[in-house]
C-alpha cells in the first residue's frame, strides 16, 4: 500500500517547518509528502520545497479544495492522509493510519489544541528529540469529533475519487465536513483516532479568513445537505458548463 500525506499550507513557513519536521520523524514515513500552497506570499526555502511535491497557486482567494483535488488526481498513492501546516504530528501518526486502514473505512482525526502559552515549547529540537510529547501531555484530553478534518483524517484514494474529491464551492467553512458527509452516504464507515489514542497537536493562530454567525451556519448547512449526488459536480472532474464557485 503506497501512502501520501497531503499538507495544506498558507503563509506560515515557521509552522510548516514544524509540521514537516514531525512528518520526517515518523517511525513509518509516508511514501510521499505533497504540499498544497494556497497562494502564499511567504514561502519556504528552495531546498525544502525540492524535497517534496509542491503544488503552488497564485493568490486568488481561498481555493484549498481545488489544490487538494489536484493532489488527489495526480498522486498514484493508494491511501491518502491529510495534514495541515499548523499541526505537529506524533511519530507514530502515519503508522497509525497505515495500520488501521481498512477497505470501506475512513479515519477521522483527533487534534489536541495547544494554548498560546504552550507554543514556546514547540521547537524543531523538541519535535526531533520527541521531548515535546513529554512536556505537553494529552492523557486527559478527549476530542469526541466524528467529522472528517483535513488536518488529520485519512481515506482510500479510490473512495476520494468515487465522490469526485472535494466540493470546490466551499471556502474555509464546510469543505472537509462535506467530504466526510459524502463518504458517509457512500456507506464508507468512519473510525475515530480516539479509539487508538494516537493524536497530534494543533498550534494556535489567528484566523482572519474565518466566517461567523449566520454565514457560517449557512455553509455548515450546505456541508451536510450538498451530498446528492455523492460524486460532487464541482470536484476533480467538472461537468461542462458548471460554474466552479457559487
């Protein structure tokens, strides 16, 4: 089984470096790491980018779904693990996803959010020597989310193709939830990472792109209601004449 980790990135090279350090320290690394850069004006150094598959795009608004779809379409990996630049992953994280991958199943993530005061503990050294996990425990933290999240969930590429990837009409809110909702309708069963207790840290940051209130509620409603057809018309393959964004 060939595996790919698909990392979403935007304008934070420090966090991306932390994320990549944790992915490089995996006990069972993925066969490839793909970085999807959604129009950053702050990029990583050239030597780093040449070490990974790098999909950049020009700044044109939020287009994470289109970049993820490009990565899904172009990889030849059998199994896809989704990651975000703002997360640091336990050294058994990829091994966990590979070990518990089953036909007819997708795995949802379980991030542990760090407090701003804890951010100073996150360094390249504490990630590489694994002391970060000793300094910040998570034994008492449970995240009972059953949602597909692009920061730590995984699925078979064949299942992602069966639902035609991500619905590119979505911006910041609802993109991954809708993806998981369509997997559910396809009768792909979920397994939650809490069942196996292998988790990861989410690093604190501002979200200037976030939406709130009734606008957020509207897109969340779309995330659960736009599931017919299961294979979205706004995904990897688009029907002729359809507008990509609404």
